[in-house]
C-alpha cells in the first residue's frame, strides 16, 4: 500500500478514516447536462453575484517621480502618460489621486546632484523629503498614504543601490556600509512625513537596520513595506529613464534576485519578516504571478505587487498601436495581479483605473 498513512497504520498510530478514504470532490455522474456552468454567466447581475475577485480604487498606489524646480511636468518618453513632477505639481497630482479614492502615493526622487554617498537620499533637504513635507501639508494628505521608496540608486553617481568599492569585477557593492545610508534615508523620510518606508535596494539586513534606526528615533509606529524578493528584471528599463537611475557600469544581478528562483524568493521573504517587515511588495508583477501566489499561500501578512514600468510601457505601446483595448486590458491586468494574491497594487495606471472603476 502506498497511501501516505500506510506506515502509520502499521505502527498502530491513529490515522483517521477520513484521510484514508477521502470522498471524491465532485460527483462525476452529475456532470453535463445537469451541470452547466454557463447558467451563471448569462447576465451581468448573475456574473456580478458570483464574481470572486474585485478591484477597488482603494487597492491602488500611484508612483510619483519628484524633480527640482517649479511648474515642471515633463513626460517620460518611454512611459507615455507618466511625468517627472516638481513638488508643486505633485501636490496637484496628489489632490486628484485623493479625489479618485486611490490608497496612496509611492515617492521617487530625481536629485539636483548625485554623489558617491547618495547625499540626496538622506539629506533633510532631499527632493523626496521636500516633497513629503509639502504633500503632508496639503489637504490631500489626510486621505492618502505617503510611501517613500527607500533606495540609493537615484542618488549615487554610479546608479547602484548600495556603496560601490573595488572588488572582483573591478567593483563590488559593499553590503554593510550601505545599510547605514539606507537607515539614515529611512529616518529622514519618516521625519519629513512618510507614512510607510519601502526599501527596494535588496541589501541583506536592510529591514533590521531600518527598523532599528526608526525605533531609535521615535518612529516605532512607522511600518516597513519591504520589496522582499525583488528580481533583477529587464522590465525596470523605462523606470531608469524616469528616475535617471541606470547603473553607469555593471548591472544589479549581485543584489537583486535571479528571475529563475522561486524558492529563494520565499527565503528572502521569510528573512525580511524575521527582521521586522510589516508587509510585502512583490515585484515585478505580471511575469511573476506564481511568486505572488506562493508568497500569498506561505505568509499571512499584507502583501501588494508592483506592476512595474516595463509592464506599463509594453501595454501602452500596444494601446498606441491599436492592438489591445485600453480600458479592458488595464483592468484585466490589475485583476490578474489581485487574483494571484496581491491585496494592493502599485501601478502607473492607478488614476486611469480608478476612473474606470468609478
Ligand atoms: C529602485 C527601484 C527601481 C524600481 C523601483 N525601485 C529600479 C531598479 O531597481 O532598477 C523599478 C520600478 C519600475 O520599473 O517601475 N531601486
């Protein structure tokens, strides 16, 4: 006998009948023509009644790219419909997002200058810090979460997410000194008004370093949303134009994850939760729905997914060619991410989707 319980039975250990003789889930004699699944698809009210997954504007987070200046609204060529915004324009954008019922904004910054120590990331006068203060003071803030992406790549002259030292390939990312800068960045973001800190750098130990630093500076109540298993993805291509953060040499494969690895993704998540992450942000979304599902099934914590720049741009390119129906495709792409297990979604379509859901 090959049943999983056979050995236990021989040992005379309890092995309940119900596990040995599980009844079939479906009575096969009751298939067609008695069973007709189309019955529940016939009308819109029927479909609505039995719908398993629903999208809501309150599930959506809208990314914003802050840049210095005033009155600036510069379209990103590889992301039509997405802009670099000066702080005053971002405040207007926030008001619109709030009126549409969107959950929050995810803030990125394009600093005036870049250097080796990523000063623009952690300076209290950094562009994201300025943006946070202005947004916090605006009426929109009471209805919107302000989420700070915590990383160094937009602020380092070399475009990497950590501190670069000489190493095997002529260069290497030095993990532990990067933690100090990331923790400093998180604290200055919290001080400027961030409601949530979202580390996206993929250094080992960053969640613990950030948690410790936040707790030590009076921000014990500020949650961490960790990009726990961020993959080294080609789908970030357009973002690097949007955030001016392309690595000047090498790539991110020594710190972001190999797209081939699912088991490792679960280990990354486990470690981030042990270090104190409050919620997860899975990234990218559409090419990694199996990872989203596995994370949902294995960890009982709030989890979102990020429909990244390349996912946005490839859809927009197809819309512009007239190859895909814009409205339906946007909603279906988001629904698929939610069905895979993400409770919330970071998406450049947030405003448009929220309007469609009104
Ligand atoms: C910063 C960061 C990136 C994205 C989010 N945070 C870029 C990267 O890792 O190269 C990508 C987001 C997108 O593509 O929309 N490290």
